[in-house]
């Protein structure tokens, strides 16, 4: 059984009831999933999207994020200082976006598979630096 860390876009799609693409759609609906986790950095990214007018919510981003984390089978990933430090020292040529780097470091630290559609994250995974699952 595996734990899957969903990136911010996947969090938004799942919350909106949008269907994820394969292979994630097949894997996440299967019996091999222990649970989904979401990073606290996704709360920041969602709040930033709302603040910039790129995403509209009928409730505060904080409540929206908390409700997502309260869904059955979903948990909040840890984000200790060691993960933040590791995000600055990733191997190879990781993406430059700090939030993406934190997601990568979180997945690496806890052995999670990162669920994403982001091409840079998928490529970094193909290079063998982090387990990824396209969605």
C-alpha cells in the first residue's frame, strides 16, 4: 500500500470533482492506495491564487483547505524544518519553483509518490529523483 502526495493542482481538481487522468485515475481508485496526503504548502498556494484573483472560493482558503484535509482518506503531510532545508539541496536539476521543491522534498523524505501533471515535476521523477504519478 502506498501513500500519495497530491500537488496543488491535483488538490483543486479533486476538490472540484474533476476526474484525474490516467495513470493516477486508475491507481488512486485501486486497492493499493493507503491514503492521500496534501502539503501545507498547498494551502499557501491556494491562498495566493485566491489573493491574486486567479481562483474564486465561496469560503476562506483556510476553511476550504481544512475541509479538503478532512475528507475520508486524506491527511496533512508533515513539513518539518528538515524538509524545508532539503528542498534547497535537491539532487540533479530540480524545478526552480520553491513550492514544487518543497513538494519534492516532502515526497522524498517520507517515501510518498507525488501525484502531478506538472511537466517539470514529472521529468524530475523520470530522472529518478522522486517517485511521481501523472494525473
